[in-house]
């Protein structure tokens, strides 16, 4: 793409008063952006109205700076790309959407956007330890089976899903709500670099775009659109994850949900989805079978997608109560969730009993501790 062509695309998107809907109307009517800017004022007014038509007649004040910044960004690495709607590398699934992004900024491997098996894994930014472990384990098992995991780089389930895919040495795609010249949240800077090396970071927002709240629900349509299905690990009833699931269903994609405790707020969104027709899953194999994907290769752990499998990272001992969750849990499972040795775990559980938390301890657990 020449700098002039790129400048025309940016001019269309940066023109005040011309949003994505108006831009799509203009492109559908006149063709590529350069054709839009050759139109007469009456022709433009007939499509977008007088105010937007007038704005289109004059390039935005910051256009030259935006073009220069983007060209410099692209020149820094061969792994940086800008895809327009007419680019043959643009993901065809997104073209089927009612409101496809007009530009896609990509850092990383373009092949990931065309991976034959893509599944979104989304969920709470504040998951339970078990929910975070589930996201990581499901992503690892799916990655081992040849699936590219798509998520949003957010804290909690998103980050765990990307981590799980990388543990399987599988590609993963992070669709973000900022410009690609910044990482949000900042604590995922290292994770973002690892994703670029193995998969791709994707955004529809220009360089310099900050993490505005409205951008994250908007980017969810791209997560759903890029994926053959969406797995919701944990989510509140009112959450962005349920928006992603709804968008996936509207696009004819499969929706999966992991059930949880009836007492946990993070499970209520998943239970609502299941009542609405989402497929209840208890292991990654359930998803692989539904999507008709060959099972994980020989040597992969059969329990890697099981809710009781050990997390890749131990839970902080100070969060022992969170690791116990709301439902009965065996001593073996609690050891797996926390990574604590038997003696330390027994001591901590006895401390909880002495502090009056005995009601939270599952039946029979204290007796087993006494036998240790």
C-alpha cells in the first residue's frame, strides 16, 4: 500500500463527524477512499448528510502527523502491518460481519489471523483461582490439539488463556482496545511481547489511542468474529464476556460455558448462557468433539482441560480460602490448586479451623488432616 492510499484511509477515519457507519456507507456507494474524496459535495450529502459531507472536503489538521507516525511505526519491524478492507490478507470472517473494522493494525504473525481453528476464551477480570486455572488449562489443552486461542489481553481469564496457549507453544491472538503502540494493562507488557512472537496483537484503533472504556465492548465483536466458537470460563451476568458470547451467537458461532458453583457470582453469567442454549463443557475434549477437531496429540495430559487439574502456577497461600471455593473440595485437589506441600497445607487449614472458619472446610477434610 502506498503512503497516499494509506493517507486516504486514515483521512476517512479521522474526519470529524464521520464514524464507522458513515464510512461504510461511503465505501459501499463510491468504492475505495480515494474515490470518496473525488465526489462532489451534492453526492456526498446524499449519502452522509450536509455536515459530514462538508467535513470530508477538508483533510483533518492532524492527518499528516498521523500518516507519518504510522509509516514510522510500520518501518520499525516487518511484523507490523495495516490491513484494509480490500487487502487480500484481511480475515474473510470479519468481512461477513455487519460492522467490520475498516482498518486492522497487526503486530506479529499474519498467519495466525488465518489459522484454520480459532476459539475465543473470555471471562472475568477477577476470576476465582479455579476459574483462572480452568482458563489456562483449557487453553493449553486446546493449543495442544492445534487450536489458536483468541482473547482480549485483559487481566484474569484473558491473560490466563493467552498464557495457556503459549505453554502449549500454540499461536494466540489478542484483540485489544488501544492503539498497538501501547499495552493495556501494563502488567501484560511481557505477555504481549510473547504473543507477538508466537501469534498476533490486533486492533482497529489508530496508534496513540488510549484505553477508553467504550473500546472494550466494541473490540469484543472482533474477538467473536475471528473465532469459530467462544468459551466463557467465568462471568458475571452483566459483563463484556456475555457481550462476546451474544455476538458470537448472532454470527452463527458456537458458544460454550463452564458451569460453576451456584454460590459464586462469577458463575452466574455462565449459568445464564447455559439456560439460553450455550453448551455446557467440563473439559477441552467436549469442545474439540463439538467442533470436530482431532484430539490432543499423544503424550498430552488427559486431564489438561479438567477443572481439578493442577494450575500451572501455585496459588498464593494467603488466598487459601479463595482456592477452596464454595463447593466441597478434597485435600488432594486443594494441594493441586495451591501448590502447597502436605505439611504446610495441613498447618494452614488447622489455622483456619482455630480462627473459626471450620464451616468452610469440607466434610471429612479435617479428619484427613488429623491422619496426616
